[in-house]
C-alpha cells in the first residue's frame, strides 16, 4: 500500500514534532512516523513498574527555546506544566550548596565566592547570548557561501564584537576552547562550588572537567538559561511531548506510533519516501529524519547511495553514550541529610569537587564505569503524586560515567555491580535509602540505544565537541539540515545546535526546509 | 571484515628496494644497472639501450616485470556492488573472464587513481592500480559484505607485448592464445605450471599479461626466453623507460605524472576530475550511485575549465616541462606533463594540461621550448596541435586471431 504526503518525519521525538508543526502551519501535509508506542522519544514519561512512572530519559528541563514556546503557544511558566528548580549540590557534611540562576547560597562559601558566582554567571551567560545568532540559524557554510550564510556570520561577528565588547570578547576567545577545570580554578576557591558547576559542563558527554572543549559544552548548557529557567516538568518530561503533540495535531500533523522506519527510499539521488519495518511504503516529497546520523545515513539510506568519504565521516561521529539512567520505586520519601521536603523537589547532584568528577571520568576512558559516579537526581512524584501509588515515590537518576563500550560488557554482573555503586553513593547522603527501595530499572547506554533507537545511546546524538558542532554537525556535508540526498533533511539532536530538550534543531530545520521550497 | 595479507618475502634490512620474483633473471639481463623504485620494488629503467627496447616492443616482442603493480582481490557477496560504487564505470556488465579499464574518484569527483578490474570468475575480482589503494578500498567498504585482500606480493606477473607476442607465447607452450580477444582472460598451463593470461597491456600494441604463482616466476620467464634461444624471435626485456615512450604514443595517462591524484593534491585546484582528464567516456551516470557521482553531475553541467589533451609539438626540440601559450608570446594557458620523441611517428608527442576558453579548447597553442646547444641555452616557439585520437594505433593490437609469425 502506498500513501503520499508532502512531508514524512522519521521519529516523533520533540524535535520531530516541533519541525512537523512548523511545516504543517506553513500549509504542508505532514506525517510523523514514530517507532515507539508514544511520541516524545527522549522526552517521555515511562512506566517502569506497575503503578510507578517517571521521565524516561531526560528529566530536567533547561532551555526549551523561548521562540518555539511562543510560536507553538506552550506556556512553560504555567505551574501545571513545569516547576522551577534550583540545583542542590549535596555535601557529606550536610553543608549543601544551592545554586540558582544568579546566586549561590551555602553557609560554607566565602563572600568572595558568593560574589564571584554572580559575576561569573553574568559574564558566561553573556557569552552564551552572543552565540544566539548562530544557535537560531542554519550554521553558515564556509565554502560556497550564499547570502544567508554571510548574514549569519556577520551577525555572529557583530554579536561577539559589539554585543560583548572588547574586554569580554577577548576573554571569550581566551576561554572558548579550553577546559572548565582551569576556568573554575581561576574564578572560585570552594572545591564544592567548582565541582557543582563542572557537572553542567560534562553531563551527557564523554568528557571530564579537564577535557578541552568543556567551556563550550558549559556555554551550550547556559544558553538554555537564556531561554528559560531550569525546571522539572510536572508529570515527567512526557508532559513536554504531550503539549507538543497537541500543538502538532492542532496544526494538522498526522501522527502514527508503532511505525518504525526501516529504510529511506532514494532514487536518482532524491528521497522518495520511506519503507516501514512492516514493509509498508510511505511516499513523500521530502523526508525529514529526527534520528541520529549513523541511523539515518548508514542504516536507513545505506552506504551504496552515498559517497564513501561521507559514510566514513558519519561512521566516525563520536556518539557513544556515557550516562546511565536509573528509576527507583520507593515506598517512602527518601531522607537526605540536611534537606527539607521542599528541597527534594529540586535538582540534586552528587559531585563534591572537581577531582571527584575527573576521577569518575578516568574509569570511562578505560571502558569501566565510575567507582564513584556523578549523580543527578530528581523526585518527580513530589510535583505530581499520580506518578506513584499514594505515599510512595519515584526517583529518577542520571548516573555518569557508564560507557557504551564497557570493557566487560553490560552483562548482569556488571549491571548489578554498577547499581551497587550507585546505591552506596546515594547512601552516603541519604542513609537508609536502600531500605525504601521496592523496584529499580537500569538503562545503560546500550539499553537506551535499544529502547530509544539512538545508535550509541548518546543523549545528544553525538558529542557536543567543537569538531562536531556548528557547520560540522553532525558532519560537514550534512550540516545545514540538508544532506547529500536531495529532499532528505535532518531535524534532530544530530543537527546543529545539538541535544537537550530545546526544540532548536527542529525549529531551525523547519525554517531551512521552508526556505528551500522543494516540498 | 576486510583483511590484509602481507606476504613480503623476507628481505635483508640493507635491501632498501624489494626484489621481484624475477629478480635473478632481471639482474642478469640489466647491463647498464639503471635502477629505479616502482612501488618499492627494484625495477630496471633501462636494460641495455632505450632504443633497442623501444623497437623490440613495436616490431618484435618485449617482456616486462609487472609484479610491482598494486593488486587487490575483491570477493564476497557484495563484491560487484562494492566495485560498482567504487568506480565510475558500470561493472555490472563486466562478464567473468573479462577485464575493463576504470578510474575512481573521491566525494568531490576528483580522480584518486586508475586501474583495471579483472573479473576472474563469477563474483571473484582483481583490482589493479597504479598507486596504493588499500586504505581507500577499506574505507569504501563500510556497508558492504566484501572481502578485500592486498595480493600485490602474492602474484608474479609479466607483460609480453609486441606484434610477435602471441606467437612467442604459443611457441613457449601456452595453448589457446590466438582465441583471446582484447580484454579477455584465459586460464592455461605452461610446462605444467598454471598460468592466467589476459590480453591486456600498457603499450597500445598487441600484448598479453601472464600471471603466475611467484614460486613459478623463474620457470615462466625461462620458458618465454627459451623461444629466443631457439632463434625464432627476438625477445628483449623492457624497462620502465621504453614503457613510458610507448604509453605516451598510445595516449595512456599516468596518475601522479600527468595529473595529481586527489589524495596527494594539497592545493585546491591541483586535483582533476575525469572530465578534466578527457575521460568522460568512463563516467556512467545511468548506473547506480558511485562515489563522486553527485559532484560529477554538477560539473558535467558547467563548461569545461581545462583538459588533459594529447598534443603534437612541431619541430625536433624536446618540449619537456614546457609552458604553453595561446600565441607566440601570448598568455600562458598550460604545461606539458609528459612528452617523448616518437621514433615511429618522427615527431614530438605529449600529454598537456590546457586551460579551455568558455568550455572550448584554445584556438591555437604554442609551446615555449628551452633547449641547449653546446651548453648554451636558447628558446624557441613550436606550434602544437591537439590530437583527437591516440598518436599511434595499429590494427594488429585489436585483431583476433593475431597475425602469426
């Protein structure tokens, strides 16, 4: 059976839905094909045990794009949608740090550090803002530039030079390519404060604080703060996707779940549509892939339709995940030493200092999981009691580092040992935590790959490193949302500016597709 | 997974150049000790005199060691689709026991190398190339179920070329030579030794290439030269010097000499597309996708900027490395890449890189030639003419069965 649409979107993750909505609003007939039983992809709420649900992958919202929210009429500040959350960095002595957008508070910090935090955040948010023209546009080609490429570059240059001013631009150029470890040591005294900030530079990446490039990853995270304050969605991250799905349907997008795309059809260098795993063919004028680069090009298009060096570049994209996701079903609210119940609604992290974080990363370099992992924890059932039976709770944990290629493989013994390390780590801060545990689920990057159809199980469909960013994301030759195949576009985290629940790749891809006018 | 077998015979560390399986015989016959390196092998440039070797291949028979040529064995379920994605020509129509000349390009449609594909038997291919290509072959194999094995050092090969070459091989004891059409492959024996013979070569003349196990290399050499001992034919070993003369006469290009291969080109405009090399006839846009197709399609729609052309140069002064101009003292429009005084045509023939004007060859081409008279440099102008066809061809190179001698 053959059906014809103007646009088929491969993958109903948040970027796919956003791209679909923009295209539908522009008057095109759009079909979203999602492999899983519900849309949302990494932004979903999943039941992992009878009666217990939590965010499937992403669980902290930091930077759903303001323009996307406005265009799609998502009221992100509505209390029924999200609850603002500070970051609380847990300390063994109970002197926890509370890190807000502008200020940090902790009895242990010196006045100098308190003031330095405010100045640091202002300065670095300024750098992040200066990247705005680049983030919200198709990254400009450096060769064969068209007028739009030149305008984007000029805007970026203007923004860096005159937006920042001489002093700040000089400092930005100094720190832009170096590591967060050196920068934080220059600015702060408190090891605890430095450890907490470093987490935002490395989480989701195969990077430690001393890895060059971690200032850039930190800036990309901070860019989120220029869009919206950090928050926890009420009802899990699936809430975002429910809102986006609603917006898409209202715009006239047709959504099919349980429809896994096996192949993208190409004839004479132009995409013709897709073939589902069931064998069903869906024709379309253009195909937009929300999948990662390897899945899109090597698996779905296939090497025989592409140039050899292009395939090699795609195959060389570093997109192996390094973060595991854990879901705990608890029969009572965990008791973290020194935290009030209200504070448990915040984003909790365990990263007592930068050495701790760097040592955690050392294991990953050699194919081991961290002995003392860095943890990011949320208890979404505090914001939405329906996620667990009455009186019970769910806790969602991102644990790094957990390399995709574990030396011993992710067999049961490794999984048990890793869970044990995580529980022991939590126990240091919440004695007796394990006794409240009813059930747990561990998703290693390999599980994430299987369940979320992301090759390598990487949060961002590929490291957010300089060589895989901007006009080189995911690889040059496919970095302007266009691909070597005419009528095939990318709209997901594999494309500029990368991962996170931002919606920006989906937004930018839609603008590009509409500008191309080949639907 | 593709594999690489390396069966270099053990060499002493003082032997900078690798000996060929024919080396003992080559050493005996190379009177002038004029050696050069070909893919790391010790290869003769000249055995005794250039002229005698040149005239042997054009009037009787010459023998040349081909072992150093890069050879790759391509097998596996996707061997044919892999090769078809690699090269610009349609390989799906290449029948078993046939050979074809091919080029392959990078993503930008610039030529990486040229060579020949031998379809040895159903699904079993050998790719011969001028330069080392294993890296590119392995890189290109992503997504194909194919086995790639470098067999450069595992096969001894001799080119037997010239008007009497068929008669020589027949007299040496290889049966069935007269039935081989150009680009055919035949399997036969020579004194009980298994040999493969292909009617291929790089001379533009009648000729064959004999392929055997390196262990049998000397036996094959001796059987061929035994024909000379009987006094039937003159057979001479040929060095790379004479080969260069005859291949320019035949209009065959040499990657690395006549153009920068894409892998070695550093400056942006130094690599060349098939169109720029005058090899448009090798590019098939009707077949399935191949590396460089998109770039070549785009290029094919634009007027040609330059071309490697066959250029006859008037006069008897060698135009080696000469600049080319659109008029005597006019604007520079190109350079001579390879040239030779053709003894058989009595003229200078060359391959030259020439800039086109609005997609067309320039109306006139002049070479500025510097030459010496008793150590005194002089300059002169020579008129050049583009030759649409190879400078030298002969019906005997394609007739089957070949003339008997």
